[in-house]
């Protein structure tokens, strides 16, 4: 199989991950492995830039990067960008690493289907539903609840937590 034939193939099913809304993506570890396989390790990034802006009660992270790949005596420089809210990825302590990963994944899509180009073109767009800000807030609180290590810590979420999840975690913590 030629490199171009490989690039034009869909990724393997086990390489694909799913977002809560049903959309598909390739995790950064898979993309980096594919880049290394394609280029024998001859890929690099430069010109990573970012900006973090306040937008209401959220932060918006905007970033771009240049991805350079060399294969078959061809060198290509691809540009990848991303924009997302701090609410998008739940609990996240490293927005810049996330932004860089998303930029690399987006740049690599220009190489072909193997890198996730067109993954979501085959989905029924009616199936993918946009989450409301209340849904995102609830998901975030549930994640915080699930990470609680003590009843005291859990109690700080009592007013804002969904009752079912709060009670389940309370039961778990009291049975320890």
C-alpha cells in the first residue's frame, strides 16, 4: 500500500473516540503516533500562539500552530487552529496543552482521512445535539462530585448538585 492510499483510508474503528454529543475524534496520542509513522519521526511544530479572553462568565481559548511533516521527500507545513470555552473540557488544569493538542489534530486533518478528516461527515447532523450551558454546568458539577474524597468536600456542592448523583456519592462516602 502506498502512503497516499494509507492517507486516504478511514482510521481504524478502535482509534476513534466519541464526544458526549456523538461526534467523533482521534485522540492526540493516536494522531502523534500516526504522524511519527508517516514521517519516521520527522514532524515538528512551530509558531504556537494563543490568546485567552474573558467572555461573560467563561474564558475563551484561541490558538494556532504550524505543523511541519516530511514524508516521501515532500515537506508540508500545515496550519491548525482551535477555539473553545473553558467549559468545553470540564475540569482542566492545562488549557494550553489542550489547545496545542487540538491545533495539531486540526492541522493533521489536511493530510487525509487517516487523520480524521471527514470523520463527522458521515453522521446524521440531527443526531448531534448541542448541549446547553445548563447541561454543561450540570456535567461539570457531576464530575466534581464524583471526584470528592470526603463528605465535607461533597457538602460544598449540595445546593447546586443533581440530587441523584449527590445522594449516590454521599452513600459511597458513608460506606467507606
